[in-house]
C-alpha cells in the first residue's frame, strides 16, 4: 500500500488573552501593598523625569505613631530618631570576649569558634572539625567551648536544644533541681510525654515532673533571638472603617493614596526643542505617566469597592455586636462586583483594614461555611468553629483533657456537625497539642 503525503490548509479560530507588559504591570500594581506601591512609584519617578510622587505624612504605620507626651516638640522629634546602637549576637559575644579573656592561644581558639555561632546562638562546628581546622587538641577545644557557654545570653554555644536548655537552667539560681535532672537524663522522654517512665526512673511524682516541665517551657529554644537584625514590622492600613452612631463608612487611608503629579512645564519645555528623538522620548514618558495614573485610580477603586462589600456583609462584626464572622468567599465578592475571582484575591492579599478596635488583614474576613444550624441557616464560618474549639479546650479539665472525638460530640450538641478529622485539622492550625500532650499532673 503506497504511503501518500500531502499538504492541507485548515482555518481554525481560537480566542486567547494576550498579557501585554502594560496589563501585567497593572495587575502587579493592584497586588502591591502600601509599602511596595511606594517603592514602585519612587523607582518610576527616578526613571521618568515627568513623574513626581508625593505621599501624605499624616498617616503613620500602625504601632509606630509617637505616644502623647508632655515633652517639647523638639524632644519628641529626637525620640523618633532610630537607635543605631543595636548589636548583633556576634558583636555582643565579641565584646565580652575582649573584656574577659586575656590575649592567649585559648582566646584565639574561642574567637575561631565564635565564627561558627549561628544567629540562634548554636555552635555549628563539631569538636573534631575544630581540632582539624585549628590543629588544637581535644581538651583545648572543649575548654574554649566551655568559655563561650559561660557568656551571656545563657544557652549560647550549645550544640543542640537539650544542651542549650540545660545551660540556661544551670545558670538560673531559681531553677528546680528536678528540671536540671530531667534535662540531663530524660530529655527525650520528657519531650514525648513519657512521664510515668521518668517518675519510675527518677523516683519523682507526676506533679513534680509537671512543675519541672512548666519551668522548662519558660526557657528559650533560641538564645540568640533577641539579637536578630530584623527591626519592628509596621503595618500600613489601606482602608479605614469609621463608626458614626451605628453608621459605618469605609475610606482609603491617605498612606494608600500616593499622589502622582505630571511635570507639565518640563514636558512643554522638552517639546519646544524640536528634536525628534527628544519628542518621541517625552511622549513615551507621558504615556507611561497616564498608564500609572489610571492604574492607581483603578487600584483604589477596586480595593475600596471590595472593602465596602466586606464591611456590609460583616456589619455585625464592625458594629461590635458580635466577634463572629459570617461565611464569605472570594467568589461571592467577585459575583457581586462583576470582577474575576483572581482580581479579588489580588485586591485583598497583603492589604489591611483599620478599625477603632484593631487592624485586620482583608483576607481574614473570608471564611467558608462549615455547618448550618437553626440559629445560623447560612452556615457557621470556620473561624466561629475554631473559636468554639478554643473555648472548649480552655474550659476543659486539664487532668482529663478533651479528645478530638469528645470535641466533635460537644459541637454536635450545638447542632454543629463536623468530623473528627476536621476538628484535628483546626486544632493543629491553632497550634493546640493533642489531648495527651495537654494533660497536666497537679499535686493534690
């Protein structure tokens, strides 16, 4: 059978969305939070001589506003100057070494080991590797490690969590002797809640082990954490909700509305040069300004519309009639506003809403319905069920904590039907341990 080949022409119609660079950047502008938007506009102002950016100074980030004071304005101004005396953990330890140790070969070994202290305060080099790299003997390396472990903060220079906690307890004159004993001999059993085994081995009561455990929980797993270079994290609210005698209004915050001005005088001056390249350049820059201006207006309009829908739907929450949120999904807002669900997602991600009783991320107002009840025919939100779960656990008998199955029964008594697996998932999301891990042994 002969193989025949031929060329055929077919016409096919397909519809595609071409994501132009301008469209991509418009979407990105919607996704920016206040700080990211300001950085983006400042960068554009550097690249485009026709753009001038200004931001209102009236709105300060949450938790950074200076407190009222009887000091003069000059003194208040000085209080706002950042403190540049912050030390890293490395610098803090280095200062102690220079102040307490003489210039000897052992101090040089301590300085070598200091390079292997991580930001949490742990020593990241073994005794054997330190011996190999420095040519020192084992006794000298161990002595150098011991000197580091005697420095502040307590627990620094440990090779693992057990040693760090033990160092902290041994440095504390008020530490229970039982806690030190358990950390030395039964750390794994304590972590796995094998308290009966510890009691048998150490001749302790369960109540004594409970006291030791409570003390150990006050110790820090990261002794170097307070020297972290991360500064305070501030939140810039995008929306502000105001309650005027029960009437709720939503507005954009000033910090979320940066003003972008067009340098008209400079634009006209460049056009007068009658240079084709210059004319084309400034016209392109004007187009960029027009696009940024439109994108900012669209961003503000979208976020404000979404905020108004959220406040309307969760009205009882904002009027402080109840702290429970009604079930609400991104697609509910999308249908109401005639926008795509992905647009709503970008509009709420990383955006914050300020009220007189706190500041909340917009996406925290979305929650799916878990179960319908007579009192709540539209269904209870996940957050509401989680609040009930926390309440049950807070009120439980600590010597006989509630299992997930018992919590399911308590929810069922309120006509809230959820599975044991769902309860376990919610409990884990709240960082609440299992019933066996929550059990306490109190002295009679």
